[in-house]
C-alpha cells in the first residue's frame, strides 16, 4: 500500500527558500528510502503475525482481525495530530519522533510476550502503527525536498519502490522467523500452566523479530537526528484544525475517497487471511509454517505490477486500466473460491498483481483539479486508509459466521466491484471546476 502525500509545507517553490527549492543531500535521501522500506515492511508483517497469534490464543477470525483493526485505526486517530506534530517539530525531528514511537511499540512486545496477553499485543501494535503514521506524514514531502524540484516525481516513485520492496521482503523473513517456530503441538491441545508456558515460549519468536526491527529503527533514528539541522528555511502553515471535509461533496473526490477505504480494506483482508487460506485442506493442505513464505508472492506481485502499470498508463486511460484490474481481482476471487489445489492458491495470490496500481491511480483520479485544496484532499485520503481496520474485521466476522474463508472473500470482491465502477466513472479526465 502506497502512502498518501501529506503536503504540509507552505513554502513557495519559486521563493528561493532552501526548504522549498530542495536540498541536494543524497545522504538524507538514503535515510528516507530506508523509512519507506521499513514502514512498508512493518505493515505487511501483520499478515504473518495474524496466523501466529490466531494459533497461540486460539482465536476465531474476527478476534484475529483485531490486529489489523488496531493497526489501521491509528490512521484515523493519529493522522491529523501527527501532521500537526510534524508542523511543530519540522520534518527531520518529526521523523525521529515517529521512529522513536515505532521503537516503543516494538519494545512493548516484550511485556506482551512475557505475560502472554493478546490485549497487550494489540496495544503494542497500535503504538507501533502510530509511529508509522507519523513517519508517513513526513516521508513523502521530505523526499520531494531532498533534490531538485524538477525530479521530485521520479524520486517519489523510486522511494515507493522501496516501500514495495519492504512489503515483499519482511513477510518472507518474518514467516521463517515467526511461523517457523510453530511446534507440532498447538495451543488448542493445552490448558492451564502448560498453555501459559507454551504461549510465552512461542511468543519469543515474535519478540525476537520485533527487537531486530527496533534495533534497525534506532540506527535510522540516530542517523536522522545527526542530520536534523540540514533542512534550512523550512516553513509550515499554522495548524487551524482539520478542514477539507467539504471536498467529499465533490462526486469524483467523494467516490474516490470511498474507493480508497474499500481498496485498503480489500487488500488488507486478503493479505491477512491468505496464509490461513493456503493452509486449508482444500487448497494446499500444508501448515502455516510451510506456506507462510508465499505471502511474499502476493506483495511481490504488487511491486512488479507497479512497473507494468506505469508503462500501460502511457497508452491506456488510467480509469479504464483501474476498472480492468479491479474486474480482474473479482474474477480471481471467484476462480479461487470455486477451485482447489494450486489453482485456488495462485489465483488468490495473483490478486497482488491486480492491486499494484489501485491506490495511486484512485488517489490521482480523485484528486484531479483540487488545486490549492490538494493537501486537504490528501488528509481525507489518509483517514480513508481506516478501511484497513473495518473491512478485514467484517471479513473475519463473515468467515466465523459461515465457516468458510472462500465465502468471506465475497466482501473484498464486492469492494473491488465498486472500484471497477469508479474506474469506469473516472475514465475521462475531469473537466469540472477547480476546488477553491
């Protein structure tokens, strides 16, 4: 999932202000690329964490989906306050604040594991996600400043590639470290002191993974802090509360914001449950520890698809292409639900390829002709990412009530169908009035 651009700088690109003209600092760019890589990877690591905690705490799908609910609720709760914090501290210090918050979230996995308490894991994830949101508020505008304004778009695209790389690598490594430790015995077979000891021992694999992430975050935080004064002349508008909700009344933007909500929800729902789905007897019939690595195919498809999609958009209307891939996602869900074995497995994994262009394309189509209201629109899009909390929880509830993951995937399919409708609706460039 690509991060929305939160443009919180008020500098004039032609003012001669170094904060607006850009800073020729390739060393800082490396750190920002690292931020994109890390927060993309941490978000996708939830897909590995879900089957692990589901087994340890004998959760149903609804309870397991509270992991994504707590994580993505941070976008709703922290998004606007996080932007205000960055305005107050500045980009570099704001990035450090976000990284430190992420480190605290990682460290909170220690007491969660020691007490083997699911609620503490959820709390740790919310704190971790709060830091991710703050870092996302910083990352996009900061990469735009670090270089010539004429090449800002290419730098942002390159940075998003690091985000996709993180979403591909982290689940691959996480599956080996976290799922690989699942023993032949399960929590459902134990009780009392034996169950508590098993949960504590198995949770240590989770702790080790997140402690490694905390160490990497600390290195990046120290590096960014050492360069905290490199951006000269940085200016921000004073915070005056959150404005921009009136933009939802614009049909194109309102429809697009809804589709962001639905897209993130569908993407996260499938990614969260895909390991459990692959492990089903009807599909691959292998334990999560064996098939867990395959989640990297799902996210890797999204990475590859971005390059393919960017080339296709040179000859195909973005709206039409969006509609085509959304219909493709619906078709793949239908195929997977009505087949078995490798066909069912790989047809669902291939949805990652369909997802690749959806977020940036919906964002761009919805934001056409927003003019000076572009930052307000970006703020609303940021809140719409809350769909990653709501849709997965609803998908889990359907799985529990019907006893079938295949049936539960009908909800993401419905989300993609609505997105296909938006692609058709926005197939032509918007010629309405500029937002003012």
